C-alpha cells in the first residue's frame, strides 16, 4: 500500500476553516491581533492554545538585541547568510520569534525543513522519551552495531511511508549524502551489470587503478541531471547541481552531463501545446545524452519540482516519459524528494502525482523527514559485497525516531490531505491577487500541488524584505521566485494572513 | 591557551589504579566475575556502581535472539557488515551488551566514536535538558536562522577545545562532509589568491563554465592525500581515501595525487635511521607532487595516525616537515582528526604531539565529538561571498550540545591525562606480551599515544573472533592490524581484563 493511500485512509481530526474571512494585516498592533481571536477556535484542530493570534513586528529586523548577538556570533561563525537570528524557545507552531520580540508567520520553515511547527508538543514528547535519550547518548555505528530495535524503528517509521515499490532503505545524515550514496549505489549497480553479475570478482587491474583514482577501477560513468536543478553541495552532489554559479564556482566537478529542464509557460492551460513541445524536446535531449555523452550516464537524478532552482514544474506526462526513456536505456531513475517529500505537495511524496507505471529506482529524502537516506526496491541495488556502501554512523537513530513521531502526527491529523486542501485555498486566493495586480505575481505555479506554491516578482529581494517588515518570513529561489514553503500545520487562517500581507506589499509600491 | 593545557590544568577527580593485578580471564563464569569485585572501588573514580564487574559471554555471538532479529532487519537494511546486534539499553560504561545477554568489554567503541561509555549519566542529564529538547524538535537552518544562543553553544563547547591558533568553525554532520567542506574552503581560498584577492569578481567565462562543470569555473586543482589514508566515503573525500579497493571500486574519482606515507619499522628505537630516511623520502615525494603534479594540489590532508589504513604512525618530525613544506609552497595543511581527536592519544588533539611552530590551516573533527566540522583561524578561509559555503542544516545543534557535555565531563575528570596514563600502563603490558609471544603482537605501536594502540597479528580476523568469544569487542584496521580504541573512561582494571584475554587467545593457538 502506498504511503499516500495509507495516510488518506486515516480519520484525521482536522476541521479546516472553510468560511472565507475578510481581514486586514495584523502586524504589530494589539487591535489587529485581537481581531484574530475569533478564529483561534480553528487552531484547536491541531494544537489548542498553542499559537499566537498573528504576527507581531516590534522592531526593525534585526533589532538591537539581535544585532549585538550577531556581532558576537560573527567572531567565530560566518553570519553573512544570516536571515534572522531566532529564539526557538519562543517560536510556536507557524510562528518564528527573534530575540527582539518580533514574531513572524513563517512560510519558509528553515528552508522547507520544519514539518509540524516549532515546539510541537507531540515531538516534544518524543524528544523526552527513553528511546530518544538512548538514541542521543548511545549513538551506534549502524552498519556494525545496529540497535536491537532498529528494524522496528525503520518499519514503524521511515519504511512505513516508503514510496510504493521501494521497501528498503539506506540511511544517511542529510540531503547531500543521501543523494551521493544513491549515486554510489547506481555506479556499483551499473558496473556489476557490465562485469557480468554479482559473482564476478574484481580484477587486479581494477583494484590497483581504483587506488590511484583511475579507470577501470574508478568508473568513467556519470549521473545526468537537469539545468537549474539542485541536489546538494558536496563534490558528487554538487556535480549534479546546476542552480547558480555561486554554488559551484572554484569547486572541482565531474564531467557529467546536464539536460534542459522543460521551461513551462503560465498559465498552463493557455500554453498547453508549446509546453508539451518543450517537454518532448527535453526528453529527446535526455535520450540523446544517455546514448551519446562521452561519460555514459548510469542514472538520471531529478526533482519533482526544481526547488532551489526557482520552483520549476513539469507535468506528470514529462516524468512518465522520463521513467520510460530511462528504463528503455537501462539507466536508473533517482527521484530527489529532499525538498518535495513529506506532504507539502498534497501527497506524501511528490512523485505520487505522476502515476508511474514503474516506480523510481531510488527516492532520496531529508529536510522535513529530519533524517535522510534513499529508498530502493531492487535487491540488485545492494552492492555485491559488504562494506562497499558503508560509513561510521550511517544516519542517526535519534533523528529516525523523530521522523517516526512526525509520521504519527501526520497520520493522526491527516495532514497530507489537509495540506492539499489548504494549498487549493491558498492558490485560489493568489490567483485573485495575480489577476488584480498584473506583473506582481507572475507565473503563479503549484496548482494542485498542496502549499508548494511560487510566483515571480521582478523586485523579488525587496518583496521578501517588505514581507518581513509586515510580519511574514518568506524565502526566495532561483532568480526571481518567491517560494512558499509553509509547514504541514498551515491552515486557511494562516493563508489569509499571508495573502493580506502579499497584497499590502504590492499596494504599497 | 591550547585545549590540551586547558584540560590539564583542571583538577580531575581521577584516582587511577596503579597497583598491578594478576588476574585470570573473567569470561562467563560467576566465579570469575566475583573475582573482579575487589577492584570495583576504582570505578568510583568516574561513575559509582555503574559498570558490571567484567564481561559475560552466555551464548555464541550472534545468539538465537540476535539471529532472529538480524534476519528481520536484513529484509529492509543490509546487515552483511553487522558485527554485533546491540542492546544499548543494557550497555553500560565500557561494556556493550547484546539481546542474548552477552556483555563484552568494548575497546572498539562504535568505530572509535563513543567517548564516555554507554549510558553515561552526565550525558543522560544533558539529553534530558530543555536545551537538548529544543535542539531536537526545532532544528534550525544554521546559516540562515541560527539560534540566539548559538554563539554561546559554540564558545562553551566546540570552540572551547579549538586547537591552538584556530578560533573559528564551520559545523558539519559527520567526518566525510567535515573533510569535504574543508576541501571546498581550500579550493575557494586558492582560486581567490590566484584571482587577485577577495574583491576581484568572477568572470562571465568562469560563471558559465562552472555551470557546465568545466574549467576555469570548476577549478583544475587537487587535494594531496597519502597512501593508506582514510578521509571518508563521499565523492570528494573518497578521492583522498586510499585505504582499500573495496572502499573505492566503481566510484568515479578525481585525478588527485597520493604520496607515500612513511612506513615505519618497529620497535622505533631499533630502526631510527631507516625510519628517518623513510620520512625524508616521503616529504621529498610530497614536495615533488606539490610542484609537479598535473592537477596542482591546493591542500594536503593527513591523519595524525592513519587509522582505517592500519594504525600507521609517523614521527612529530615528519609532521613538522610537512607543515614546513606546505607553507613554503603556499599549500594548506588540513589535519583530519576525525578518529584521533578528542583525547584518545593522550592529548585532546593528536597533532598537539607535534609541537608545530605554525598551526594547521584546518582541523576536521567528528566521531567522539558526536558532531562534526572544521576549525580554522585565517579569516581568508571564509569565502569572499556568502552562500559559497552553505547548506540547509550545516550541522546539528543537538549534537553540538552533546559535545559540550562531553567536554565538560572530560575536563571534570581530567580524562585526557587519564587516558595518557592508562595508555602507558596498557602499552607496557602489551610490550610484555609481545616479548613473550613472538609473532603474535607484531609492530606494537602507539607508545606515548594514550590508548591509541595497535599491533599486527598474522591471523587477525580469527584473533578478533576469538576475542569476542572471550568477552572483548575489538576492531581491526588495514590488512592485519588489531586496533585498540577504548573509550576515555577505560581504566587500568579494564586494561588488565583486555591483556588477559589477549594472552588467552594466543595461548590457545
């Protein structure tokens, strides 16, 4: 049974707000915060009396306390990418707080990695459990000395939500090494096939050349990725990342190929023919690279929605085509669900939107899972000998336990379906804004994809700064995208606050 | 003040056992376990009433319960590298337990990554703290939204033990990405210097070629590492790892150079001249590669003791020479202290043994630190723009908090000096065994290096299996090394148990 169906089958406690509310920005004033009191009943659907009534901006951000603390931090830790110093003890639910008393609605959520809000009481309970304490203080080398209960932790957690067709996992630490270990599995799988199967021994030449980083021991194979894709920033994953020069400059890279990701035009229904042509051209380019690139690809890695690269979507038809062309050429398909996974698109895994006739060969995960790894199903993806795919920790049971607690909450509150509904509500509101303010909410995208929604704004960076002043923390991606990454506990009332702030920004210009 | 001096200055509570005891193997029988009761007083030096009196082997390992659980686990998780299924809830101090009731003295310690024993009460307290719970349930994107207290967590923890001369840190998840982010810093540093400084902008050609994984944007530079060295298993770190073919086969690698690590002969005092010649030759080879290799090295990475590669030592003189030659050629020196760091060599950092006139440029850490990252001092090692060295999580505050608690305990009990003393005691005993049983404890090494001791045995794998049957969990490394990696709470009484078992093994052959 797929994760999607499993989650949809549960009886959630959710009572979503369906009545549209007209409300004004709620920034800073007590009056405006009181105005939201009427809607606090709806919060009880998840966590009664848990959240503030709305954002509250009291100082510039960073305020004086933050500035002093940032200066101190910068002595020992690079703070130039700092967005907002955060008081996590005062952050609650959808709201992030800073040391100056500012409280913002957070639709960035630690770069899309917080699933259930700050200081979630169910996760707090999990963090206080004996299991968690054991996981923290007795950290195992999972490949050598797994805990007695490791199978149970996996089956009741990570594997309970395994994508359809994939029933095994290799656990990792974060998105980059999840992808890189998946790539390693792909290289070993391909070379084993070329060699003639799992029982064919390595040659002396292979062993000697591998030690010297030369072929044939070090394979001359590649991973094909897509332009504007993002798969991490270590050396192998960065070689497949094509987001921005600043991510790649000066770092040695493998000579691996990139294909054009279809650049869809919006609104989709007005550009159906040319979008279909763009997707067909992209698939043709993939096929050409698979068959002719001078460093042959053994796998294609793709995000269901290119996230860091600017929220670039493609249709289910494109992805079915990608599955078809990779299968036809004996190349693995790795779906990178690091940012899209765990519910935000209205499915537990975004690739469930595609109705694939054959599952991906591997699916990588991290971020909202709070742990990481890759799922696979084909036993041939286990390398033919032990210690080929191995490292000291191979993940972190403490974080695997947290993911289990997250899954339990997602099921209990039916949060995937909830996110689908709230996303539809939010998308409708944004369509209204886009119609009302031409040029400000361009290429609105993510319809039917839960709250995984984005649009372009020509003054994107000022747009994000203005939102912060008005009490909403939003992230950008790509060149001009405003990307919305609410948590799974984001409700219609939060969508209303967000939409009001967005309108206020463009009205003020 | 160096970490070493800081720790040595504290007044530890340690009361080490100095009286030699003659004792027999303590395996399995109640009688033998009773015989150790007399020495349990000494345990009170750290944690009263905490440990069992000795190992206890009740079944074959794996026993029936373990076998059933391993079979279940193997359905979803590769178990071919499994050494021993572990019941962490029953493991205490230096003793590791399994589900069949076997309790072994553990001198492998999760591949050298457990510093203070299983179920350490001080770490339990830290795991139950509000700070830890906050760190678990509110995981930040540290580069964008660091916690208010992040500077304090760093300064009272990771940076409190920073190597002399290195006052900044980039935090990471594990040893591999600690090394890879250090390598990235090295590449950016070198290219910035070649470019003419931090204010010289990237060219269009650089930006475009970087996106296509080609030079000049993707630099044609390398990291020089040593034969039989180990630095991790992701694509960049694996390109510097030269331990065994099985670690590298089929994985694409960068064309980076390797130098010969000096192969010292033992005992050292009988081979002084030829060892010095071997070290001089190795330094000459390094210099030749730095000046002539067709992919110019911008950094040299080296372990203070090659650990996975077989516990290969070099003298302080060699490392001073390495620092000299790297400085002279404008190449960075990265010291990989992932396995050697945090006390086991009788210094907090193993490179403190070298008395370097200039500190390493970067020092990487993980394992016993339970968190990871690299230390640096030169501000030029911060890349010239934000987001060049960045990822979503950039480490884990929960694990940083655990390291802080570890440091507190190390200081409180003066565990670095303790480990130096116990190591000397153990080494003396092993010298006795080596003299008594020629050929069984060959190339005994690690004198004066705390408990970081190893020897070669021609039947190494049988040796380790025999040790396990007799109640001691030991690891191997390289081709024939038996590597001892006790925790920092290993005492002379544990050394006695270990030595008795080692003797029993060779007597039984």
